[in-house]
């Protein structure tokens, strides 16, 4: 295992493992885990893992017979309805893909869509009936959904009356434009989901005023200008996910978490992660912890003069923030006053929709191909996330862009979604194994970072934990699990909607609702559902609740600074900085 000052990323640990605990402790620089992969050739490693993880599954014959009988009855009813339908009578198509008037004007295509919905329903019910381990069940459901969505009649010109109508109305121009769109996307290497020319970071997204006051090879640190005459003595450091650009927290002025926090008297700092290129291909989790989080904390403390600061991490930004604070706690340091975990995982037992892509063979392959050096390309990461919601983020745009010949809409959130970042291979493969596959972050001492055994229970700071009720990336029940890991005062709040819409729920717009614990100060039950059964719903944005909670940790109020940075951290350039503007080239 590495010493406290480990070698550069990509080099194997000098010793295979320590045995001072029942578990083999894993360092972020051990690539791959030698307790899992024998020291043989890469192909032998992968073959051994594949052989040991071959799934088995079956379907109960009685259940299959029931499904077959029900299917035949519904198919017969549909055929009878179609045969006996009076002129103009069409089936009810309860699916937004078939909601356009054109689907209700062409009888054969409407009935074809109805037959498709019947078949897709039963294919998915068959997938749900599979008896297998949870991972295999999840994968069968996932790939069944992929196939069912791909063969929808709406995705093909001969079976989509809406597309045919558009073709006639434009005298073939829509087809020409669609081919042009497809050729352009083939050149880009990705499906366009928004108008890339409509937005520019710093011009109409990521516009909060500030300056870069610190830079290293992993991050730029942005300090935002105050908007109130007085500010809290303790600043707030925001850590976005390194998988995406930071400006999801600063999209537009009226839905910017940065602007909201600044308007509440906080001096806000933002981590802006580098978009890795070839020169970053050997960076590890340790590098990101040290140079991304710990260096940022020290810079914020130096600039503000505060002994302790407040912190917020979003998604994997929260995961790596908690890991860094555990490392500091292991060294006997406590530079943070409070922590906010926004849709973040500490316990990966329920990995959400991403879990379908994680298994020993997949992780071993990534370790063999990227474990010491290389880049996980943003295009591949983006495709993975898109296929978690294929109808909304893939086939919807396939139809509109290529079959209808329409230009993608100008939508700031979709622009951000398509503005992805690469990941260093060692960081990515280690994260997959020790977080998603082996779920070791929550186990005290199971992993080491920067030579320090990680124990999350030593993060002795009040923590605000947020989960989103319809989040498919970080299940709210998985976010809730952090209440059982952290040792200090914890406040859990559940917001409506999904991973992004639930998290970025503007206090200015004040929509949706959130749930809080009915009895303040009572212990959090082990079961997330038990907590929800006793929770109270509050209308509006959870940001207001978070701001009220954070106020208790802000410290005293003082005059707002007249300049950003300090003598040791001068203004390097205006926000949003340079790192966020680096685009990921398509493979």
C-alpha cells in the first residue's frame, strides 16, 4: 500500500495488501484490487472473472402460463375490437409517443401502435417475472426496456404517421434536413439534444460574478462577488460532481444555487474541475481528494481568514467531499463547520439505474484498459446516462432530429447535460470497484486515501442530507442511508422530482414540495420508508429550509469584502474561468 506521500498515479502499490483488519484495505492507487484479480495476463483475468460471474435465471412455469393466457386474451380482445370497429373508430393510445393528432387519423398505423403497446407491456412483465439474483433481474429489465423502446413504431418513417405528414407538408424538405442533421451528428460523434450555439458559459449560463483565485492541475477555485452589504464570517465551498461541469449550480440567475447562497449573505467558493486531457490520464482518486478538495479547503480558509468553513457536495462531489473530510479527521484535523450532501451516495448498496452497468467483469475490464493510464471519454459517459432514460434522451431526439428534420431546441439544462467531461482512467476504475462494486466507503478502514484509513463516522460535523424522491441515479433511499453512517447531527430532507430537477429547485420559483421529519431532534429510523411514513410535506423549494439550517453555522456577520482573493491568492481571471470552457473532443 502507498505511504503517506504516495508515488505518481498509475504506479502499482509496492505491497499487495495490509492484513491488520478483517478486510483487505484498498488504496486508491492499487490498480486493480489484487484480492480480486490474480496476477496473470489481462485476458486470463477477464476470463476468470467472467466465468465466476455467469448469471443463472429462470421463470416460474406457472407464472409464464398465466402471462401467456392473459396475453392471448388481450390480443384476442384487441383483434375483435379492431375487426368490429366502425369507420373512424381507433384505439386509445395512452402513451405520449402516440399523442399527436396524426396517430388518430390513420387507422392501420394506430392499431399497429396499439399492438406494439400490448407486446411491450407483456415483454416487460415477463422481464419482471424472472427469478434470478437482483443484479441479473435488473439487467434483464434494463435491456428489455432498451429493446422495447428501440422498436417503437414512432421510431420508423413507414410506421409513424406524424413523420409522414411532416414529409408531405414540407415536400420532402424534412427528410433532407433530417439527413443533414444525422450527418452532422455522425461528424460530432453524438446525438444532438440541444442547440449548442445558443449558449456560452459565462454569457448566458454560469453568469454569477466572481473570479478564479486559485488554480492547480486538478481544479480552479472561483470566489463569487457578494450581493449583500454584510456577509457571514464562515464561507461556503461548493463541490460539484467531477463527471459534469460546475455550472449546473449556476445555470440562470433565477435558478442558481450560487446566486441563492450569495443573496443569503454567504461568501461562496466553487470548485471547477479540470476537463482531463492526455496529460491528466494518470490521475487517481487520491489526486482528486488532495488537489481537488483539501487544497480548495485550505485556500478558502486562507482567503477568508476563517478557522472552519461550510461545505456542500452535489452527487459524486458529495462522495469525494465526505471522503476528504474523513481523511482530514483521520489526521486529527477539523477545518469544516458543516457539510451538505446533495443527492450524494456514501452507501452504494442501492446504486440506482447505474448499477446495471457495474459488475466484476465490467470493472475488471476497465481496470485492465484504464487502471494505470487513459481517459474515460465524456461521450461514452454521456451515452450511458442517456440510455438510462432512452425515450426522453435518445429516441425523442432521434425522431425529431432525423425523421422530422427539426433543429434541437435551445434549453440550458440540456446544453449542460451535453457538455460533459472526461475522467482519468485510474480515478474512474478505482471509483467503480471500491464504491459501486464493493461498497467499501461506508466500512470503517476498508479503504485508504492519502495513506489514511477512511472512517466516515469520524466526520464530526453537522450534516444536511438531501435526496430527491424520483431520482434514478441516487435513489432517495440510498441518500437517506447516510443518516445511518454519519455520527453528528444530521438533518435529512426529501425533495420532489428527480436528480437534477429535484436538486435545482429554485427558491425564486418556489415550486414543488419537500418532506421533513415531523418531530425535530428525534432519531432517524433505519428504514427510509418508516421515515417517510412519519414525515411532513412542505410546499415550495427545499432551498429555503437548507438556508435556514445553514444560517446556524454561518458565524458572525461582517462587512462584505471589497476585493476577491488575497495577497497569496490574487484574482487570476474573471469567473467562470478557463477549465469549464474546455470541451471534450469526440472519439
